[in-house]
């Protein structure tokens, strides 16, 4: 990096902190968007909820003291003016702006006593850049952080670095993709793709470059999947299982319900896997409420019968505790000891639990991320269960897995991946699906309403409480924020407990409560000592209270479809008819409206997942983590289906047998292997 003009020790350090250690990394630091004449919108034509780029001159700027201090800049072009607003960094912005300067601003248009953009992406245009744009050039805008700007590496500074590299870099990057593959898929060569994603001559070259880089990314990602699969096929487990014994049947018979056909057949699959020679890697998917937990617990019991231990990791403390409380007694009656490990336990308790686990005194250890810490060890870890697996990173799953010697792996999710993607993402896992619901469940009645009918909604809650029902009311925020005009759980609690719901027993939970306090409230709710629980999305995953039959989601237009479906899964867990009322607050975007329509039209998780992916639309990667999809920089899982297919075919060839490969394909294999080991090093194995 030090050979790049303009990079001294200080800048090098900051760049390294952004993942740019060598020149190659600079080339892979892609622009966030581009400025050119074709995507600049006259200010007068802006509409609410539109995402747009404008160019204008600073007409006025200064601090505004309202409900909350903010910095405002009035930007004007030939057609009109708009205000740009910052709630943070007022001091910093004061020094940035001068009247008469030209800026390009990119952001979402909102309306509050006039059109405005809150925290837009900003690019100061010198005369020269402005001219370049007007001369039809396309200017890359790089992702920015405060730290980068501080050392002068704002978008313009980054442009200087990348253009220096392109002008002075003599050596080209080797292109490992054989020419035939490039031709078949009509892809740019690597060097062209990289240059043009930074400095395209034509707008459409950005997309062509992206496709080439996406192809590489898909190859690298799926290489890991292929490699895992082939590794698994060659690993032999050390322990062998005895036939399932009487204790298991007795345990299942002692449950207060009969297992569904789906639960039975999946349990059989898992038992067979456990007895097999190679370690199990199984994904258990099934819609919210279908009863995955009991299947996992039964598997843990079988593992315990064979003198091995199970680690059962859940994404939240609430959920880990709930599993533990629910299963501790039944397991103990079957002679199996269990334990709980979460971060909020006292240090002494954690230590004691870890000691018992290391000594093999705990056979099934439930817990959160706390399980992956180094001080937690197992005497003989046989099975790793990951609940709501999409909530964990690869790294976390790997760390837990590495605590055993090739243990069996069962991951569970209620967010099914559309069939079309399952192979790509989970090609290394065998998939089991529970399709049926426990008997007697009624589909959740779902409606969406505007906020003007809220009085009726509250009356419904009161009537329901009169009949012994319980209600969740979900809010997007803990406390009021000036930046977002949304309802918060704290305000609602103040209002409702004295107002509309004063005759009900009301409490609230959110992520900022102390664990003990939160548990106390959830326990009361579960025991029927509360009628209404106001909450944030902390209740999203796994919470189980079969007596809760009503849910109201405020600002439903703000939530993703998969998330709404997850939330809905908190109700309808018993025999009574359950109702979800999704309350939308205007303005509701078109996409928001379509999400709500999907939500009301089906309760099938698979359909929801497909629709969710479709509605995310091109390039929208927000919330991908939540839905269990990998974070890809250039590839897009919906649009790039053809690339996914093509890259998978190529990998099948590469893995069919190294010796039968031509030289070009051998070097590709070796290259991918090298990239994979770099990733392994970052992830610490697994
Ligand atoms: P999920 O698949 O969403 O994790 P859970 O395992 O939390 O679902 O189960 C949801 C609820 O259904 C729990 O209260 C559980 O005790 C109950 N349950 C599970 N299996 C059955 C069954 N076969 N019959 C009746 N209730 C069941
Ligand atoms: Mg669950």
C-alpha cells in the first residue's frame, strides 16, 4: 500500500481498519453508487419516499433548535430547493459547509413541513467534477465513514487512490476463470470488470462488471459448500450408537401431546443419521410453531443414552431459558441432566456450569452465544443443535462445532429458504422439513388496518382479556426518537396503562431491561398474570405462550415480511382461534402495502419466504442477515439465478475429479482452495 501515491502511515492504518491491506483490496473496494447526468433529478420533481440524487448550491446552513438539535442545509438548483438534515455531528457539519459550494446529495426524500433528506450521502463537487459530470462522465462514489473522511479519504480522496492505481499498475491481476467459462456466460475479463466497476465509460458497463464479479463471488461461496460436503463424506465418526432404547419411547409417550407425522418421520431421519458412519449435517426446517424443539430434545436424549453430550444453542436469552425451563423436568425424569448457560448468569454460576459440563455431569447444555466462549468445554460433545440458525454467523456455528471431535450437527430454522436457493446455500446439508402442524391448530386470522381504527382494536383486546385471552402489542422502537416518527413501547406503556387499557393488566418488555426483570415479566405473562404484553421485537423468535391469542403490530408497514411472519408465530400456538392485527401508519409505500397483502393472504412460511425475496427487489440487501442468506457484495440471489446455475455446474466439474481436469481448470481449483483457506483463517476453522 505504501507505494500508492498519497498513502502515508496514517492513511495506511485507517485503510487497513477498513479491510484494505494491499493494493488488491483497493481494487475490490467498490463504489456505492455513481454520479452522472442520467441519474440526477431536478429538485422540483422530487416525490416522497423516492430515493434520488440531486445537485445543488448551498443557499443557507445552520443549527436548528427544535424538539431536537439538528443541522440544516438548504440546497438549491435551477428548479427549486430542499433541506438536508443531520441530527448527529452538528459540530462537524458546521465546519463543512459554505454558502455557494456545490454538492451532490443522495438519499431518501421525506416530508416534514417541506421536502427533506435526512442524513443523505454527500459529495462535494469542485468545479472540475461538476464539469466532468456535465460532460457526460460517470463518477464513482465510494462508501464513506467518519474515520476515512478524517484522513482525507472521502469519496474524492478514494478516487485519487483508485485512479492512481489504475494508471500506474503495470501488472494485471491473473484471471483464473478459463476463457471458455467467460465466453459461455458472456462475462468481462477480470481486469476489465474491475476497471469498469470503478470507472465505467457507459452506464451499462457497471452491470456487466458486476455480473463478472458476482460470478466469482458465487464460485467462491459455493466452493465452501462443495468442500464441506466432500469433507463430510470422507470423515468417519469415532463413536457408534446403540439402537434407540425403551427410555426414548417412554419419554415420547410421557409428553402431553402426540407427535405429528412430520415430527415422527424427521426424528427417524435424525436417528438414522446419528447411527450412520459419517457425521450428520442436517437442516430441520418447519414453519413457526410446528414443533421443532421437541424433535431436537428427543435427539439430545438419544445422544445422552449413548453417553455423549449435546449443546443446544439459541439466539436469545429468552429463548434459551424457555427451552431449559420447559425441558429440565421431563429430561430429569428420563434420567438426563441438563444445564443452562447465558451471559447474564452470575460469574460463579457460569463457572460451576462450565465445570459440570467439562466433567460430563451435564448431558444437554442449553445456552446462547455464551456457549462458544473458550471456558466452555465438553467431556464428549456428540451433537450440536443450533436453533434459529439464520440468527448466527458461520463463525459462531463453527466455534461451537469445534468443541467436539466431528460431532453431529442439527440446525433448525423457521425461515425456510425458497427451494430455488436451498441447493446453493445449503448444498452441504441434508434437509428435513416438517410440513404439518400439531392437531387442532387453527390458521391465524390476519388483517391489516389503518391506525384510525385503533379504538376498536383496543376494545377487541379488552373483550379478549375478559374471555381469558392474552395479547402482544409490538412496537418498532423502545423510546421515542426524533429521527423517526414512530411509536415507541415506552410511550405506549405510559399512555395505554392509564388510558385505553387501564382495566387490563399491562406490562412491557424490551431489550434494555435487565435480564432478571424481563424474565419476571415474561414469567407472569406465561402464567396468565398479565393480559397484555407491550414489546419490541425481542419477542420475535421462539417465545412460546399457547394462551396468547391476539397480536397487534404497530407500524407493520415498517417490518420485513419474514419478520412479520415470525412475529405472527408467537400466537396461534394453542387450540383457540388467534388473530393478528397489523396496524399500518401512513405513509405506506407501495412495497409496504404489498408486504401486508401477502401477510394477510397466506400463513404458509414457504410462500412468505418466496414473496419476501421477490419483494426485496434488485440490489436491496438490507436485512439479509436476518433471513439467513449470506452477505454477498456483488451477487444477487434472485436476479443472478443463471450465474448461480452456471457456477454450480462448473464446481460439479471441478469436484468430479482433479486428475481429469485441464490445466486451466486445475489452476482455478487451486485458486479457489487458496481463497477458501484465507476465509478459514479469518473464521478460525469450522
Ligand atoms: P417451533 O417449531 O416454532 O420451534 P415449538 O417447538 O416452539 O415450535 O413448538 C410450538 C408449541 O407447540 C410448543 O408449545 C410445543 O410444546 C407445542 N407442540 C409441539 N409439538 C406438538 C404436538 N405434536 N402436538 C401439540 N403441541 C405440540
Ligand atoms: Mg423454535
